[in-house]
């Protein structure tokens, strides 16, 4: 990858503190950080991106590639509460808690449940809907601008059901989504099978979401954004940012390879953001991770024409240039425990039942990644600290790919003196209000 240079943070360090290394240091080169780096460098700022790894190797590497604009409801859903104990017992089921992790996760779960009340759930839905409604257009415009529109397939997606007795549940989903303005079409069985002829005849029907899309290679997407950012002068260096200080006159960071100074810093470290926010601001963020898995079937790139989610089996299948990606599952086990790849292989067993011909799983590769999850299902997008020099863009949980381009626009709006981000004045690039995404909602 061109963006991943072997340059260390230290070698880019300017020892003369009077001349900062960058206008803005972006910590974290996932899809969120790199989209922000591109936006900021396109707007003429000197940007330095620091990541422990090369760009796109975190959660952004292995997501399901679904531009999930239809997902406007928070993860915390009171209607699912009664099902959770049973789900948690099953070690390869769609939802799992490693009981050893419970003491650490308990405060987060308490907040999650608190957010299931009607008013917080309404706020979260409104906040998600606002971002999601702007997401696809933001991606289309961004990818057109950098000549990468082909990475995005705007064919919509399907939510299918196989059992006659889940028809009511599916209809409930359709009604709730329509009530939120999500475009939904009901596909009877024949239409589903005409759209995706490889699916099993057991399929009963589906919801079709025309305003969704998928990317054909989430890693290559980040790579393309990074290359475009480099063309606008952004520099990418490898290093682990350990700590730092934000003062009235600038930012000082300590990395594994030296110190870095800048006028401002953006923390975009996904699920790893909380310790840096604490070090730089003293503020505690209730960020945890919902670990997710995928299994990539390299011999099956053409089985499906679009992303297909199973209502009953609770996972998604997305056609990609390097195969069929089976993805999903939520596991609460923190950032440190080794992955349980049996969960990824379980996706293959689930997927086999979805097709009329067996899937060829030779050469399949499993993967696990860390969704960055806040208990109200909304990301943090904000500018805080002395002189508002500490910028934040993390916590996009299941929707970081979907919301990265619109997040980058919001972060770009921090550059506008007297910010238009919260202006009610309509502009060509009207932006959502930042209020629902402020860090101080956790204070
Ligand atoms: C199985 C699965 C399926 C998913 N499917 C979808 C989907 O279909 N659609 C969707 O919209 N979203 C999906 N998501 C969620 C999405 O992938 C994430 O929300 C998104 O990738 C988060 O991006 P990020 O840039 O914030 O974090 P990341 O991609 O994790 O990037 C964070 C980066 O920060 C770096 N970093 C961390 N700490 C430091 C430090 N101290 N110093 C230097 N660097 C540091 C890491 O190395 C990493 O590269 C899925 C997630 C999973 C796990």
C-alpha cells in the first residue's frame, strides 16, 4: 500500500516545538480516520496520520461492506431483551458474552439498558437516521471525486426470511423502518428468487432496501482514500500513540517512535480510542467493543447480486471482488482475548442452508475485528479541550463504514471558523447538527 510508508513517527518529528509537524495529526487509519484525513487535506491542511499498523487493518478491514443506511435503530432494543439470556448461552450463536469479561463490561451493559428507555431510544434513532440519510450521498460524492466510484455498488440489499412464522416479524421490521422514512419494498418469494436465483427455495419473502449499497472490498476502499489523501499532501506514518497533552498553544504527542507536535489532533482509533481520550482530555468515555467475525469464501464471488441478510440466522452475506463474505455475530470479550474462530466457521454452516447448491468453502479465511461501541449506539464526533484542539471521531459500532464519509464532512466543518456545522442555513453541503454526537452527553 502506498500510503503505508516505513517512516516512523519519530523520523517525521520536528524537534523545534515552534514549528509543528502538522496542522492536524489524525490518530488511527481506519475508514473513519482516513476519510477525515482526506477531507482535511483536500481543504488545504497539512495532515499527518499515525497508526500502529498500515491503513485499513483494524475493523475497517473485515466489515461486511454493507452501506447499512436502513439500520436506524440503536443496538439496545427493549423488544430483544427476553431473547438475550438464551442467545448468550450459545457459544457459537449470534450473540455471546464471555462470562470472564462480565465484571469489566457490567457498567457498559447498565448504560445500554438505561438507553433502552423510550426517550433515549428515540434520540438514538433520530441521531442514527440523520447520519444514515446523509451517508450514501456523501460516499458517492467522495468516491466520484477520487475516481473510485466502482468500489461502491448501489444495488440495494435484501433482508430475507425462511420460516412462515417469521413473516409477522419481518412485517414489523418493515413498518418500523417505514415509520422512520427508510425506503422499503416488500418482495414476495418469486421476486426474491428472480433477484437472487441461487438462494434456497425455502425463502418465503424479503424486504428490499433500495437506498443501501455495498463496497466490493472494504480494505481497498481505505487504501484508495489513503492514496487520495497522500495526493493532497497527507503523510502516513506507523507508530503507536501512547499519550500526549493538549494545551492552548498546540498538541504534543508521545508515540512509540518519538514525539510529534501539531496544532490539533483527531482521535479516530475505533474501539481503542478511550485510553487516548482519557490521556488527552481527562474525560472517560464508556467505549467497549462488540467483536464481530467474518468468513471469506474466495471461490464464491458471484453467488449473490447484492448483500443478503437472514432474519432468522442473523448474519449477512456480501458479494465482494475476492469472494463471498459471510459476516456478523456479536461477542463481548474485550480487546485482549484471543478470537474464537469457531464463530467465523459457524457462519459457513449458517450460509450453506441459504443456497440451493452447496457453497464451495475451499480456501475460506476467518477473521475477527473490534466494533467500537458506545452504549447509546451513536458515535462521538466533537471538538473539545483547550482551544477546541482535541477532535474526536469514533464509536461508530456496526455502522462505521456506512457513516465514515459523512463523519469526515462533519470533521471537515470544524475548520470553518464560526462553524457552519450547526447552522440552520441550508447550503449545497448541508450538514447534520453535531449535538447528538457530542462527547459531553456522557459527562
Ligand atoms: C464483522 C463486522 C462487520 C461489520 N460490518 C459493517 C457493515 O457492513 N457496515 C458498516 O457500516 N460497518 C460495519 N462494521 C463496523 C465497521 O467496520 C466499524 O465501525 C469501522 O470499521 C470503524 O472504523 P474506525 O476507523 O473507527 O476503526 P478501525 O478500522 O478499527 O481503525 C482504528 C485504527 O486505529 C489504530 N489505533 C488504535 N489505537 C492506536 C494508537 N494508540 N496509536 C496509533 N494507532 C492506533 C488501529 O491500529 C486501527 O487501524 C462491521 C464490523 C465488524 C467487526
